[in-house]
C-alpha cells in the first residue's frame, strides 16, 4: 500500500518561510515540524496552522487575530504561554510574525 500525502498551501507557505529566513534550521518540537535559530525553536506547524514564539506587542497582536489561540500541543488545557497558533486565514501575516519570532528567540 502506498500512501500519498498532499501538502496543503499552508504547509507549503510554512516551509517557504522557514527555509527563506536566514540562520533557520529545520527540526522537531514535540514531534511537530519546526524551524530553529541555533538550538531554539521559533516557529512550528500544527493542525495546518503556523505557531510562533512571541512576546510583548507581537504576542498580543498575534493572539488578537481572529481564530488565534495559545499553542496547546498536548490538548490537555496546558497551553504554552509564549506560543501563539495562527490560522491560515491570516497567512498574509505569517512572514512578519515569523521574523518577529526569530528575532525574539535570537535575543534569549
């Protein structure tokens, strides 16, 4: 049996963003695909949405986008407070959020 997985437009965009940002390396975060700067993850892909590690105004801006939520990869009501999951309806903002996330993580 051969399984063929079709990549969604959102997944393609996530990969494009992660691959185009300087100093970005692919990896895993809780079994989910992610991109890291150094050894620290700053973006990942979950449930066909992009997830960003943010703080301050960037965090508030992302969280205020319709449909956005704190990232809860376990599904057990234990969200990761710095991580915001943003739906594809806001994909036009994903690149800017990824740049903010990368900048934030570089400063840690």
